[in-house]
């Protein structure tokens, strides 16, 4: 349904981005663009994939009701539900039950502001991230906005850099990637807390 590019072009772009990031598995589950729904069938489809791949951490879109793209809003809920379903022992499936340890929600580029639970220092890998994003030329070259990124007159790539610099500043580093969790994060040793108050 995307206005720019084609399925073939986007597959080529994804392969190029995968090479930069060192992605070992990338699968498309055949869910329709601009038509993802959270149903027992889609939960089972994703739960089977989780059982097969057995990830420890699952990164989902932001859990916000105000995202502009309907797939982003629905995917956040679908992913959380599928993680739960993947651990059900009586699920009608030939794969053994498996439930990932944690679901975290990526919240970069959100205007419906959600305070991060934590921010990861990505200063050493940010240029690789940006290079991977730039592989999606059909979608992002000459773009001033995309998905949840609102325009400010700058190129999309500059906005990505500014957003990462903003979140990096919150943890006193050059670039950061913000995440949200529904559960409270535990600290084992208060003296090991990293970001200075002053």
C-alpha cells in the first residue's frame, strides 16, 4: 500500500539494510500493509514464529493510541498478545511453548510523548543505523516525513539524527535510542546508576 517503491524494490532495500546491520533472520509473515489486525489467527501466526526463533527480547512499536499509521498501533498490541500466546502449553501447535523474557517498545519519533523507561547509548553504532535507514531510498530519499516522523522542513535523515541526539542528551551521550516497558525496571545496586543528576 506504500505510495513509494514496490514490493521488489523494498525487498532489495531490506537486503541491503540487513547486510549493514548483520541481520541473520528477516521474515515477512504475509500480513497486509495498512490492514494488520489482532485476531486469534494473527496471534497464532506470530506466536509460532516466536516459538521457532526463540528470541529473548522482542522489540515492538510504541504502545500509543495516537500513532498515525494503523499498522504501528495494532502491531504493538498484536506483538504483546502473541508473546503471551507463544507460552501457552495447550496451544494447538507442534512447536514447544516458549515465551520471550521481555517486550520493549521503541518510542523514537513519537509526538504523542511517552517518557522512556530507559535509553540505550547507540553512539558507536548510530552511523550504521543511519546507513541502514538510507538503504530504503524509495521510501526516504527526499522525504520530509515518514510514519510517525512529523516534518520540520529538514530531510528525514537529519530528523533521525536530531532525534537520536536529543535522546542521547538525556543520558549524557551523543546518540540514544529510547524504549518503554510496561513493567518497572529493577536496579540491583543504586550506586551503579549511571546518568548524573547535575
